């Protein structure tokens, strides 16, 4: 598995629009065969902070995701909503093993 956590801070006035765009992207993303999971999380004590938890079967699947129309729409739509540029951290899966996904 190829796991990515994307950390995003959104301008307060853009929270609702960001959520709508991100949920639309997530709903389309989970239909991609290379995506095992795609979570959109909002921080409980700061509603302007979000984490996307993306689980790809391979690094190539992440690259394929970035070529989709729904990703391009999300990227271009939410860019002006961000308070600071988003950051990402990549992980490898240890447990459960990849067959559990």
C-alpha cells in the first residue's frame, strides 16, 4: 500500500465550499480501482483544518489519480480556498497487511 496524508488549512469563509468540493472528489476517487480508501477528515477543534487520508494500492495508482478530471477539478477549485499551501506525508503500510485492504 502507498498511503498519503494531505494536511490542509482552509480560509474560514471557504470551509463549506472546501468540504463540498472535497467530498465530490472523494466520492469519485473511491471508484478508481487503484484506491483502497479515501477519507476526508475535519479537525474537531479547528474546523478550518482538514486531512485527506488516501490509500493507493501502488505509487502508480496515485499518479493515475492525479491524471483524473475529478482531481484536476478539485485541485483548481480549492487552491484559492487554502490559507497556506497543502502539505503531504507519505507512508508505507505495516498493519494490517495489504491483503486486509
